[in-house]
C-alpha cells in the first residue's frame, strides 16, 4: 500500500513556488499498545469526574482553563482561541539558509518526507494546462534539492500545520527532501540547568584526565569506528521479544528467554577499564 500524504502545499523559494506534499517518516504500524483491564479481563473506561460536585461531567460542559495560581483558573473559550488562530497559507515560507554544520539536531521535534506535487498544478489550472506545468514543478523541486545539496545549506522557514505556526528546516536527503519540525529556543531547557552537568551551579570540580587515558580512549573509538554507518544492521530486539511473548501467551504457552548478565567493567579504575576495553575490541572491518 502506497503512503498517503498528510499535507499539501508549496515551498516559497524567492519568487519560485514549488508544489509539495508531506509524508510522515515513521511507520507506527508495528507499535504495540496495551489496554488497561480489571482482574476479570474487562476493559476499563475513563470518565470525566468532578470531585467537588461528585458527578460525571458530559463533554458539552467541559471548558478549557489555564491555572494562574493554585486552584485558580482562567477560562478560555473557543472564540478566544479563534482570535489568535494562525493564518493558514499552505506555504512553507523560507526565511533564510544556514550552513549544515550550524544546524543543531537538538531542535528537531519530528520529521517529514517532502515530495513534489505536480497534481497541485492540475487542480489549480485544469488538467490540460496543469500537465504542461508538471515538468516545471518537478524541475523547480529538483533545482531546489540540488542547490541546497551542492551548497551544503539548510533552509529555515515557517509553516502552519494544524492551526499552529511551526519553525521548520528543509535539507536534502538522498534524492529528495526532508522537513524537520523544530522546537523554538524557549522550548529547550538550558543545559546549565541540568543538575551536575559541567558548567552548572551544582557541578563538581572536573577531575584531570591523564594523557594515557586520552590515548586509550581514542584507540577504543578507532577500533569501534565503521567506514560507513548502516542503520539497517540494528533492530528493535525488545519489540521482537514482545511479539514472541504475545504469540506464546495467546497460544497458552509459557514464554522463556535466556537470562542476560550485565558486564560490570573493571571497577573504579578508569585506566584499567580502558585497557581492557581496547584489548577486547578489534579494529572494525566495516
């Protein structure tokens, strides 16, 4: 079954308009979700309950509220939210380009594939005229992809998705485009607020690192370095075991697995632990 697009619009690249479609990059079909049951195996239902009035509240009576102080709320009506609703333009408006090395992956919230949408021209201009513009749209898409790939740039822009304005980044990926939905700076917790993080108020004085420890650390990294990263060699072992567990229990069988023993390393002697790690590892022939 072919993937279905979740959004249609265009990229505004100067005066060039590039019709595109967005697709999710993740496949959730293999995810497991559990229902909550009582001890007899009956599925639990959830009710909206008011502990003050001691009654169930119907959906029609439920309001949105923001807590401004303990147990003190400001009621927000739908009409209030409509006043600040983002204007849907169906356009990814590019604001600037940055060097790839300047892009921080920490900002990424989710990702989408970006495909050309020649069908947009057909719908806007009629089938006959639209077909004549198909090649132009595809050429504009390819031009954009090749331009940012050859210049090692990432496009930063804004787009409205689901009535909310998002900051996004567009980058070349294989033969096409990826759009990363980004978090704003104020949504990222500052690293110096993390307890014990070097540079934070609670961090202890950093111990000195011996030159031999540095050299052994580099050797260990070299031994475990691959010539090319192949993500397909990794798989979700937990999900596979979960599938086996569910399959066994559904057939009335007992699921068994080998007990895993954690390796504890070499105590608190960092130098000896590094030496043992280097000895155990072999140069990667990848």
